[in-house]
């Protein structure tokens, strides 16, 4: 299976179809312009020896070379030597609230989007730990069990929306219960990072947090929202209607920081907030680093073989061929025509 050492260079591949469309537009414009000049006789005097076939051939060679260079710069690699090692690791579940109240924009661009950014940075900071992912709203489901497949976690977080769960609400006890069931039986080094606005209508959240702590699980609530709160968009668009109550007034959702503190106190953790950014991330990482670690087996590739040359050489040859070919018809220019 191939990976890319510098995947950002693959974005250059978008330039190939864009430039192809520009060439088509230019060709159509040139054809209309030349038609205004009259019959083929005058055209030959204006553009003696011009070859449309050479025009397309040379530009096609340039586009193919650009695609080859983009792939070469990205440097495709394949693992050539696989080995199993052990490493010290804690087990961390991240539970993300994806209820509709997380669409509120009292935190820009929204509670949910800022939480996604927070999680993406957190996963990168916690690499080396086993991480699992839970989504919850009115119910909870396991998006990913404990793993070191950080790429899948990041992609899953990016795709998270309230539409993934039909039952709406903020069922914090369901998320805690699912985490308890999903941890291994090994009691050491287990934590649940609970990212939510805390608007839980189930009074059992603190009780479930106490049960988790009795089972050796520390809970770190991470608040998403403000005390002032904001209305709840009906749909996640820039200009959208907002949720209203029976009287027609806007429903205002606020961060329930008091509940988060009660959960943290019951489960031996600390409360953080996604709006604190790097400061919260650093403090949370220190908490995780302080957990008891245990040995886990990890399979990884210790050596990678690069294949950039399979794309670089053809790209350079295509550029050389393009420079060698002329624009005019045979017999109309010096050199290869």
C-alpha cells in the first residue's frame, strides 16, 4: 500500500484539468477570432505554417509532465520492512457531542467546527497513545475502537455532523456508558475526554461519571460554548433560520459549565474549554502524560522505499520532447517539424 511523504503536492494535480479547460477556452476564442479575418488564403499569410495538431500535442505533453512532477514531489512510498515493537501507552476515548446545539455560533465558526479543530490538534499531540472515538447526541455510538490509526480518526472527526444521529439531545450518560464498555479490561491508564456544551437533560450524568471512576476511568470534560450562549441554527448554513420554542421565541443554548465541573470532580479529572486553544491542549496533554502507561504491541514499517523517480524521469522526458517539437507544420521551420 502506497503512502505519500509530501501529500500536499498532490494538490498540484488540480492544475491539470484547470489548465486543460483554459486551453479549450483559448482554442475556441482563437478559432472565432481567426474566422473574422476571412478565407484560408489570408489566414495562411497571418499564421504561416501554424499546426493545430502541434499546438495540442505540445500542450498535452506539458500537462502530462506537470502531473508527473506533482506525483514525484509528493514522493510515493511503500513500506519495505515491517516489524513489531512495544510502546508505553494510555487508552483514551474522545467523545464528541454532535447534537444540534453544537451548531450554535457563540464560538466561531461554530461550537462543532471549533471542537473538530481542537480534536484534530489533540490527536496529533497524543500520538503514541491508543485513541478511540465516540459520537453522541440523544444516543451514542462507537465510531472507532481504541487504535493507533490516527488518520481514520482525523477523517471521521472532519465528517462529523448532527445528521449522523437521529435521536437529538445531549445524552452524556450514554457516552460514558459506551466508553466503559469499550475499554479493555486492563485497568491502567484509561481516560475519557468528553467534548460537549453540557446541555444534558439526563440527571444521571454525574452518577455515571462516578461509576466510570470506580472502574478506573478518569474523565476530562471539555466545554464547547459560552455562558451567554446563542441560538441554534436549524441548518448549518451561513444564513439560516433558528430554532424556536412553542411561543415563537428563539431557543438559546448555553454552556453548562457547572455540570462539567461536577462530572470532572466525580471522575477525578479537570475541566477545559475548546476556546482556550493551545493552552487547553497543552494542559490536557500533561494530564494524559501523567496517566499510568502500559506496554502495547505496535506493528509499523521501519523502512520505506521511494518511487518518485518513476514519475520524475518521464516528466523530464516529456518536457524535453515538448521543447524539441516545433509549433509549425513540416517544412515550415528549422529543426524537427
